[in-house]
C-alpha cells in the first residue's frame, strides 16, 4: 500500500520517541500480571499474554529488521515458528489452539526478546529510512496497539474462567452513574456519500479502509448513544433470550447450544459482571458490552430498530471528534453518560466484512494482514475502552465472527426514516 | 407480503391445473427411486426424500388448509412435529440432523398423505379464494419447486456416499462437448442502477427480493459464460489447492480440515465425477459444479479476477431470457456451450446474504421463510440444471454457507474495469 | 478349533433341514418390517436390518462357499466390502458407523442374495463334507442366531428414536404379573471348580469358552432370580442416579454426560417402556432390562450385594436346564415369575471379558471372531428373551462395553458368604 | 481399613522427620522448573505441577488437619473446590480438564500454602495421635509419593508438546549401554498361591492390595528382564503397527485414529526420544517405555508370548528385593542391564483392574481412593524410574487405561509352559 508516505514521515519526526512510547505502553499494561497469568489460553480465540508480547516483537523482527537492518540476527530462530500468527507467506507456524501449551520461553525470556529487538530498532531508527520501511514501522506500531487491546480482552477471559475470579487490577475505580443520558434519534439525509480512505492518504490507515468510494444511502436515523445495560436488562426481562422470532437462525441455534441468557460476563442473577477489576456491580446506565452480533441484532429487532450499516456509521462519525473512554484512561470498562462516538465499546454494524470496491491488499505477506479475513465476519466500529486513544479514526474497520463475545462489543441503534 | 395479488390471480386462472402440475412433477422426479433410497440422510444438510415429500405437503396443510379449509382435519397430528422444517412460530419440530432416523411413516404412507392433502386442496381450489390465500398457495408451489431441486441434490449426495455408487437414473444421456465456447468479457457501465422487486409487483417473488432499490455500481466486466471443468482442472494442476495465498483464511482452514483437492464429486484421479446418472467421464467443456464459495473465490483470485457482486449479476441478467438447461430437460448435469444466464449451475457471488435496504419479511410465521437466514451465507444466482424452468428470474436470490458444496454450484468471473 | 467334530456330524444328520430352519427363522423375525425400517442405523452400535441379513449371508459365502464349493461365484463382488463386519484377514470393509448410509442393494436384492447363497449351500450340503467344513457351517448358523438377536435389539433401538414410537409387532401380548416371586439367596460352597469347555467337546461351542479350566472360588450366595423392575424403581426412588458413592468413577461420569435417570427405554415418568410391541406399561414384577453394567453394578452396591463373577454364575447354571423365555416364544420382552437361568435378560457379571488360561483363538481369519475383543468389555451370561432357544448353554459367554444399554441386559445379585 | 496399625506407629517413631523428608522431596523434584512450567495442562490426563503441589497439601488439610487439628482454619476456603481431585464425598470440585486454566493462586502462593499446612502438621505431629490419624498421615505421604511420580510424567508431557522441546533438567546424565543383557525364561510351577495383603498387615498398603487370597495358577514362564527398545524396534520394523492380526480390536482402532507408529516420545525417525533431559539418543538396550497396553499386548503376540497376569508377576516378584532405578537416583529414564523387578518401567499385565475377592474399600470418602476405578483399566506392576524408592512392594497395584501412554510404562513377557 502506498498510503501515508509523507505524513508517516512527518509523524515519525521523533520516530524513536513514538516507537518507545508504544512499546512501553504494552509493558505498562501488563505490569500487574504474574508470570502464571501470561501463559494460559482459555479458548482458541484467546492468546496468552506472553504470546502477544512476543508476536508483536516478531512482527518488527520479520517485517522490519530482517528487511532493513544490516547483519541483524534473530534472537532465537525457533521464534519464527512459535510467534508467527497467520502469515503463510513467511513460513510455517505453531497451531493457534496450542499457544497455551508453551511454557518456554518464559516471560522473562520474552521480555529479553523485546529488549533485544528494541535495541536493534533503536539503531535502525537512527538511520535514514525509506518510505516503505517507515510505513512498515508504523504498521508494526499500529499492530502492537491492536494487540494491546487483544491482550487485555484475552487476559480478562483467562481470569474469568478461574472460579476465584481474580482481578487484573484492584485500582481501577469507576463510580456507577446515578442517571442515564436519554436516547435520541439523529436524522441523517441519504444520498451519495463517500466513505473509506484514499490509498494515498498522508495519514496512516489499514488497507481494508481503502479505497475511498461512493455509496448510495437512504435517509436514516441513528441513536445518540449506545444501548445501556439497563435497556439490555429490559430485553432479557421481556424474554429476549427465549423468543425465537427475535433471532437470526444461526443466532438462535447458538443461544441454545451455548445456553446464553445474558452478556458474557454477567453473573447468573444479572447483578454483577466480571471486569478487569474483578466482579463489580453492573452500572445500568453504562453501555452494554461483551455481547455477540447475534445478541446485538436480536436486541435491535426487539427494540423495533436495526443495526447501522457501516457506511451510515462512518458517515456520521466522520464529523465527530476522536475522543472518549480509552485504555489510556485506566478505567477499562464502559462508562455511562458519554456522548463520544469512539471508545467505550465497539459497536456491531449490520455489515458483513468484505472488500470495498477496488480493494487491493498490501503487497506480499503483509497482504495477509486484513484481506484474507473478508468472509463470515461482521464489521465493528468505533473502538472501546481498551483501545489506544491515538489508534482510531472514523474509517477504522474491525471485525469479528457473529458469535464472538469476548471483546468489548456493544451496539448503537439505527432505523429507516 | 402484499406482492403479486393481481397477477397471481391471473396465473392461477387455472389454479387446479397448476397445482396438479407442480405436485405431479415432484412425483415424476422420484419415480426411479426405491423406498430404501428415500429414508437416508447422509449429512445434516441433506434431508431424506421422504421428508421432502412430506414437508412440502405439510406446508400446504399448515399454511393453507389449516387457515382456509373449513373443517379440515390433519392427516396425522404427529406430522406437525415431524415435518416442520424450521418454523418456530407454528410449533416445535424434530431435530434436523435426525431426519434420517425416521422409518415410519413409510414412503407409501407419505404418498397417501400427499393424496389426502391434494384432495383437500382440490376442493379448496374450487372455491373463491382471497388474495392472501391465493398468495399462500402460490408460495406453497414455489416452495415445492425449491424442494424439488433440494430433493435431487440431496439424493445425489445420499447415493454418492455408497461405495457402489448407484445411479439414480440410467437414462440420463449427455454427450460431452468436443470444443469449448471461448470466454469473453462483457463491459458494463456503472452508475445508479435499480435491482430487486417492488413489493407490489404483480409477479410472484420472495420477500428477500424486495424492495426494489437503487445501488451505485462502478464500471465492471463480466464473463459471457461460467468457468468450465477444464479451466478448473488448470487451477488444480497449477497448485490451486496447495497455495494458501489464493484462499480466504476460513477457506484455507476448510481445505485442510476436509482434505479438499477437487470439486465434491470428482474421482481422485480427476477423470470422472459422480452424477445422478452414476460415475461419468468429466466433460471438460461443461461448467464446473459442486464447489464451495471458498473454491470459487480462490479460483477467481488465481484467474486474476473476482466474483461478481449480486447487483452486478442481476443488472446484466435482467436483460437475458430465462432459458437454459433446467430440471425439466432431464439432463440433470451441467452442459457445455450454453450461453444462458439461467440453469446449468448456480453462480456464487461476492455478496453476503443480507436484507435489501427497507426489507420487510412476510408477516407471521412465513416471515421465517427467508429473513432469519441473513447471516453467514453467500448469495448465489441463476438456478441450475436441477431447478424448475418456470421457477427463476433475474431477481431471484438463493444462498448457501461458504463451505457448502452439495448443491449444483459454480461460478462466473467478473472484474473491475 | 477342533471341537465338536463328532457331534456336529450327528446333529447335522439332517444338515439341510437345520440350515433351512435357521435361515427361515431369520426371515420370520423380520416379517413385520417395512423396507424403510431395514435401512436405518440409529447409532454406531446398531446395524441396519438389511445389513444383518446380508452379513450373515456373506459369512457363508466367504467362510464356507468360497472354501468348499467348486466354481462358486459370488453374487456381487462388491458385497465383500459392504458386508464384511470386522474380519481384517479377508479384506477391507465398509466403515461401521456408515452402514446406515447404504440404500442399495435394496432389501429385495438382499433377499435375492440370501436365496442365491441358500441355493449354493443346499447343493453343498448334499455332498460329503469334511469335519472342518461341517464346523464352519455350524459356526455360520450359530453366527446367524447371534445376529437374529442383534437384529431385534437393533431394530428396537431404531424404532425407539422415532418420536411416533412405532411397534415392530402389534401381536406380542404379555399380561403383567400381579405378584412377584420372592428373592432368595442360594448358598454355594467354594473350592476348585471347573468351568469352560474342552476344545474337543463333541458339542458346538465358541473358542472363547475354551479351554475347560480349574478356578478357585470362595463360598458365595447367589439370587434365585434376576432383579425386577420394581426393585430397580426402588433404587431410582432412593436417589440411585444422584448418589456418586454408589457408582464406579467411569459410570458416574457416564450418568452425568448421558443424563441417565432410568433404564434406556423407560418413559420419563417411569410408567411405560418402549418394547418391540410399542410403548407398554412397565411390569414391575418382570426383570429390569436395557441397563448398562454401570447401572447393574451401582444397583448391586445399593442393595448391599455385588454382581456374580462369571465362574460363579456358570458353576450354578451348569446344573440348570436351558429353558426359559426365548425369541421362539414370541414374547420378546422379559416376563416375571420365571425361575429359569436362561432367557429373559442377559445378566451382567463382575468379570471383564478376557481369555481363559491357555485360550487359543480359531485359526486364520475366524480367529478374529471373539479373541480380539478381549479388552474393555464385561461378560454377560444366560441369553435373553430375544435369543434363540437352541443357541445357549451354561458356558456361553457374551460381552458388551460397560456403558452399553441397547441389548436386553439385566442382572442377578450375588454376595460373599 | 484397619491395616498397618502397629507398624505404622513404629515407622513413624520419627514421624516429623518422615513427613518433612517426603514433603521436601516434592520440592526438590521441581527445583528446576519455572513458574510458567507449573501452570499448563497439556491434555486432560495431565495436571499442572502447581495443581499437584496444592492437591497433595489439600489432602492433608482435608483428611488430617480438618479431622484432628483443633481450631485449624483452612489457608483459603476456595482451595477445597480447586484442589479436590475426585472425592465426591467431601464436596464439589473443579473440572479436571480445566485445571490448566487456573493462573491464580500463583506458584508462590501454593508454596506458601504448603508451608502453612506443614506448620500445622508439625504441630499436630508433636501430639499423641490415634492409630486412625497416624494411618491417614501415612496415607497422605504415600499419596504425595504417587503424585511425585505423576508430577514428573505430567511435566514431561507438558514439555514434550512444546516444539522447542525444553529439558526439565540438563544435568541428568546416563550413558547408553554397549550391550544388552540376554533374555531368559524363568520357569515357575503353578498351584494354589497366595497374593495380596492381609488387611491387618503391620506394613502400609493400599486397600486395593487387600485381602490376601489364594489363586490357582497354571505352570508358566516369565522373562528375566523387560523388553528393550531394540526388541521393540524389531517389532516396528517387522510391520508391527500395520498388521491388524497382532492387535486387539480396540487397540487397532486406536493405532489408526491416533496415527501411532512408535512409542510416545520417539522421534519420527526412531533415533531419539524425548526425556526429562530433553531429546536424547535412544538406548537400544534399555527397556522400552511410554507405550500403551495395546502396544504391549501386540508386541507380546508378535513375540509369540503374552503379558503376565498380575498374580503371576506378584508370585515371582515377592521373592525379589525392592531395588532398582528409582526417582531418588536422579536418572529419570529407564536404564539397561538391570535385573531388578522394581523401578525402571511399570510393567503392563494381562489383568484388568478389579477387586480382589472380599475387597472392602476404606471407610468414608477415602474409600474413593482406589475402589471406584475398578473398571476399564489394566493393572501395572513394579514401579518406574520416576517412583520413590521407599514407595513400592510386590503387592503394589497401579492401573491405567489401555490406551494410556504418558506414564513410564513398559512390559515383561510371559508364556504358558
């Protein structure tokens, strides 16, 4: 992808500082974890913390240092197999569901690996770098920010399956809201609107956000805030999980197979939810989170509304500031009375994840980053309370399978006008 | 759905004749089967022939006779459970994967059931019927035509898993083609185009084809004919099934888990394929069939092209006559040198199956017919050699999971211009 | 095996008559079935009726006709693959769990196959046969008698999974007993006792009954009749299925995984049970049946007793006449007030199925008949109401996995003295 | 069980010293492990090291301190759920296959838990204890010794599934043998022999070794040493794994499902095997190990011999000194040229694990220790190079499922005379 050449150079005018800041953030996030926490994989979707720390490092080693750093020698040749996630183009890889079986390298060795790569990166960053390499470094940092969020959602799941429900951090304090912000509908006129990013944009973006393209939208309305826990409780109390007519067929099958009756981390009595701060009383005025697409879709149908299509969401969000409740705020759970379109929870859209018209993946193995996942998944938008504050934008597309619940996923209602 | 009221009345000006013709076609299709053939379910996607015969009959009983026929008494009260497919709104149902465990009612009893319902329907059809009931009768007939095709594809799968590979019929004769029709690209201008059906259309259509709506298309090109077995063999010989960069991630996983190396019914040496006429030499100039979306998508990528989006396909097909190789022709396998846009094989599109903007499902339990499947599936277009000739149209949308291969599914290439 | 030479000759003094009688019995048993009934496999343990009919015929074709009949040509070469059960020594075979996927050959063809083999056997039986061939014919007839029982238990399971619960036969009438026979303990002195059959016995026996050998038994007591449905109901009502201390560890796991709370064919309210005569009121004074070893063992522990070891059972049964309620009696379910040690239900023993000291399997592929199953299974003794009357003896050993329940399996209590 | 009262008192004349010695041995064994190693469960049979350390401690807490120590308060109430293995009688327990999902308590906390319980035990051991409590303490120590071995075999499996194959210890040195000890047959006369332990034995034994009882054995011969790796290689090279007639039916199914072609830890080229010292060249003169019962049985059949029945083994071993290659020797893999009947590898017998005549399990929840496993498993005898030297005796019975391979399991041949 040719995008971002000039401005990547610009934002990297202190490239070492930025590199150090992102890498240090990762280590800051895990400061409260024990070595034992960093090993376990609680389900195939989850990766161990240790794996995340090593994988993002392997990314720099493979896609930057091996290309651009003269005489660079890998820290350990075996890590290419262990810490490649899914890039068939650069070699074989360890099976994803078995990541939690790996006790060595230890956490200490992985941290040494990070230091080794950081040293080489610092040396490299002091040299005159091509635009292509600068782009790859930025891609590596954006990649690490994505894994910062995954690392947190994954460790939340790991801790949640422990019957003693340990908190990741005891110092995350959030006061429940006494009142809810009313929900209003914002009316938007349809027409031919442009979404997506031009491949030559000076700002960083992923290939799946390109190219910018026109779409024809009908008039629509969209809610001013996400659906709250309290509203979701009404759905439950109204028989939401036992009324098949509210559900997609695959969703209904999943509800019954998985015995779902509430969001992932809610207690059976719907009083508390498991958070990175341990079991906490549910804040009824905060956005509902940790629900699947199926649940979001069923809720919307129950509410007489629908999920927004991703172009609708982006069309409105393009005019909103990228502010909100992010991982940097050290809250790490959704908060109420927040009018931001970013942070708090990702929002499920009605759009299946596919290529924009004229989409071209990045060249070479980096083309596997996004493009090959364009099937069976649904687009989510807006980031969450576990996303890095400087990582998001209106065009940003993330995506999950419709049955996925372990991410911080919520919804915002839309409807036809 | 309010569509089709006037013209349904018109086309039903000989409603009994039409009813009898469709119902008799079903019985004609299975004439060569033995009772034993009609019991077995070879995988969860497949239903036994006996089940199909009973289910389409139950559809009339439940959605027409129970509503409109005074004093109608069901043939057997237990059939409501056994032969409901997926309509939660009308009651509980037998588990789909267990349909093949039901030996009673026998085929003879099911045929008696058909006769019993036909008698009641004939009586009903002689009365003055409301538009709503006329629509439901037409829906029941269209539904039966869909099951005629499923019945054939299902029995093909049942017979295919028998090591002695019995033919369903020995009298299906088709001569392989000596030469292939050359493939050409047809250039189409983009712009705002209209697809789909108006809900008030006087012709029958399914709710998922509505409403008619505008879409913005880019300029594109589309092939004049589907991909042939010979072209698909080239893909195989070029390492198509062993080159991960050609595949979507989920597709690559499926290829390896299922050990796919050729279309579903091809012999290991890629010389023969299993058909309803038994094992037959592959006609290299006929369209490739019985492939998944993943394979169609990988082939297109290998060919430097892509699959058409469903609006592109419909935009072109709207100008084509609905002629071709259909089930009525008693060939029951794709043939070469056929320029039709209909029949032969369904064609995978790049479009995930979802609601058109403003989509409203039918009221009541019949709303479960199409709408609840709008997730995880891909749209296919054009019908196949196993479709009824009078069942198709340019707006017709069918849909299957991307891993499905047991239907007569092929592809036509498209590309950006 | 050299056993049975003289007396086999003797009992075969009317060998054609015996052959015809056994073969005709098989056909008599299935007279009430429809073709559809004969196709289905309701679980991997179950084989379709059609398969049983063909397999026992293949046994004669393979182990008798192919050896001894000059110029014999198989009915259909493909049947060697389809109808070999587990004899690796004579070639590859169709996968057991897929037997229910085979619609062709039809039942009519299988019956023609039986006639074809019967014709060849009749011709052969009119010639002067070696002892070895005479033994194989007798083995084939005993084998067919075993499959007569399996055929009945298998079709019972097939019909049971149909929600409409069809009866195999409507004419099986049995009056429930008004009173139970009291249970008494019979005291038996221990010591060195001999069990098993001498390999040179003039009577037919299976290799797994040989050789006769001495065993040292302690004094013990054994019940005069099997446990009844009424006694088993007491176990249920006393919390039998919810008290882990009564169960073997693997049994407790199975109870919970399979959600067992009563014998296999009992209705949820423990009022009725599914029989070959359809749903019938439970006869509380008849023996309990269709229970696993785990349930038999737990019942015995609950009752303060234990299961008999197989040598104990045989030591007592050796003095009992081989009379009782057998398949020939056309009752086909256990009856009460029956003092026989044979028929009614098989009785689980405490003995795992293994080789007697000095055991030698039959030579060649027939050695696979019994020997290779001597692991993971438990011995059952005495036959059932679905066994042929002339098929049993005190030394007869059958065997099933401890979790198996679809055979007519019950228990008799024993205890130390 | 009333066994062992006097002599337990005697051997506990320095009871604190013995307690400390066993407990310290456990910690010595794991000294080379990292915290990360101690968390992972590589398959359901395996437990994490951390779990073993806590479970054996919970055993003292539950069965000794809670009974006998006044005012004892558990270290953490939640551990009763987390670290109960399978004692339904003392409460609910965490699911076995999920033991590897527990990151907290950390290893450090578990070590603190051990210290806490040790402190309470030291206090208790200084008081005047009843025979019953003395027996329970001894049982707890024997139990801990069993888990010492399991801990080693489990961590071996955990490390083996890591592609980088880390050694547990680098300092385990063993020189391969240049020559093999010849195999000889030792002839033993049959007759009535006594095996097992009297329940009132003054020495410690498990309940499953009781009661002593007479058995009638035939004359037999038994090998002077176990089968070697070299002999097992001959079996492989002779097609052992591809010859169905050598295998039990369930064994043959397992071989094909699991794709077995050599012992568990052998490299594909049969040159090296994974040990606690990492990948090491196979010593062809050392005993074969890490094989299932199915493999042992097939090897014996190939060799024209059989496995010994457990009474045969015990009858001979009763005259042998309990010496050999044990965990205390810090070799931790089988060695050649060793005539001992103990240590090196456990030896599969032909005997299914069941109760001896008159067997009575321990009273109360401790009765779950051995008795409820008496089904589906096979007896192994003699201990291994990972057993504690003072833990074994001729009457000792251990048991594993016939498909189990992750223990240090080998075989010794026997035959009829």
